């Protein structure tokens, strides 16, 4: 097995694009280690090799252990790692951006710092979720009211479609079994969607904390992005699982497996990447390679100019290359 010091760092062009990765991989009751550029999952049945650069999010369930070298590799390849609690209700995530460029992060900060553009992005998020409505001119309170009504309508519609009784959203933090079957499925789907959104947000180099609808939490932007697909994917799938559970008590597991298939069928990762770029970047820069695969550091200069880093800018005739 290779050690960290014997391997060269991967460049952005060597990494699998976020949109082309597996949405998430769930492991439990095993030890996760590393063998060259693959992670290994070892349990009583043997060892499985998994190419690390193809993983979007690694969900570590109960009974898992992970080594320092495995975490180092996953961080280098930009995979988010979520330590998932019992039935997947709680998670802790970390990772490293696939993009070395700060273009999207800077665009996000500019949009977020201005109250006018922050509201404009919130309206565009609403339009993305509900394209049959025009949120132009709506205040934040009006946006929240309309969003709440649409989500309630979605619950009622899905209950009627699947025949699942609906008595309202019930979730007790820390107690997954407190809700009925459909509420458990909704919770499991939501937690998986948060993990996936976290992986995409961080892989693009954006800040998970700078939200346009949610605020005050380190994952505010993650919650914003995950909610874009709540009424289209998460809630309908949860009702389908509840309608077809046939007494199965592993609602969390069945929901995760079904959600993984639905994400693949709908090409959600690709959509998620495109939606974030559409929300944050000017239209004429959406396909600019500077937002994805450039590995360049510059310095701010006057007049919004950027000049080369690693050079002594003391004078025009005394440019000295600096090696860090």
C-alpha cells in the first residue's frame, strides 16, 4: 500500500467531475482503509475496493471505523464523508473542493453580501422549485408563505396519489421512530439529500454557510440547495416507500436505496451543479473553465485587476519568482 508521501497530489483535471460521480455510498459494520487510489471496506466477508474519485458522498453507518489515510485520500478527491447516526438521522460531513478556483465562492459572497441580490437569488430559487409561478416582486415573507403552502399541497397530493394517510409533518430530533412510517421516510430522504447537497456545494468550492433563504447555520446554503428538489424527488419518493413498506421496519434503509436509484435516473447531480452555477454566476460565464478546472492563484491589484502570484511586484524591472 502506498503512503501519502509517496503519492503526488491530484490535479483538478484528474478528478472525476461532481456530476459524473456516484451520488452516495453507504457502508456499515466495516473498517474503511486505503490502497493506493482506492478506499477499501473490510468486513467479515472480505475486502472490497472502491475507486475514491468516483464517490460523491460516503455515508458511514453504525459499526464503521475509518483510518487517517482513507480520510486523507477522500479529502484529496473531494468526497464528502458523513458519519450517519442510527437509521441515518444524524450526520457529520467533511471534504475538500474538487475545484481549485474560487470563482463560484467569490460569486456566492458577492450575491450574498448585497441584500438586493440576495433576495433576487432567493426568488430565483423559488422559481426553480415552482416554475409555474413568477415570484418577481415578492417579499421574503411572501416567498416563505407561498413555499409553505406549496409544500403542504405536495404532502396532500402525494397522500392522495399513494393512498398513505397523512396527519401532518412530525419529526422529533434524535428520535427517528417517533414519527409514523411516512414521516420516517421523509426524514431519511431529507437527511440523504442534505448530505448530497453538501457534497456538491463543497466540491464546487462554495461556502455551505452563506445561505440565501436559510440563515444562521453552518449548512445554510446546503439546506437551500437540498430544498430545491424536496417536492419533486424527496417527498414523492418518501410516500411511495411508505405505501409499499409491507411491514418492513427498515424504512431508513429502503428510502436511501430508492433515493439513490432516483437520483441516478433523474441525473440529479448534474442538475444540482448546473442549478448552483445558474443561481450564482452571470449567464455568459456559466461554461467558463475558470469555475471548475483552473489551478491558478492570483493577487488583487488596483482597478479590479488580478496579477500573477509567486512573483515579487516591487518594481517592473525586479520581478523575482517566489517558491513557497
